[in-house]
C-alpha cells in the first residue's frame, strides 16, 4: 500500500487536471483503507499518540490517504 498510495493519488490529480472523472477505488484498496481506519479506531487516541514517534508520516502521506478515502 505504501507504493500504491502515491501512484493512485498522482493519477487522480492528473485525471482532475485533464477534466476527466476519476475511476472508483478498487475493492482491495477500499478494504485496506477500511482496515486502517478500523485499526485506528480500535487503538483510540491514546494508542495513536503513543505510536506517533514511531510512525513516519508526513503531511503528504496524510493528504494522500485523505484523497484516496473520498
């Protein structure tokens, strides 16, 4: 998923710039995003804060997840 996310986000941006509709997210990507969201909910805010020093997420990573989650 780490490699797919930037490629998919870039593809969506290119399609938007050319005025085309973006294709729907495939089932595998949707399932992975749903699993990630479920894990975050299960860990809660305290768990996410505890893991934050170990996670190397940049603003770009968060933006890509937001873009794909639409």
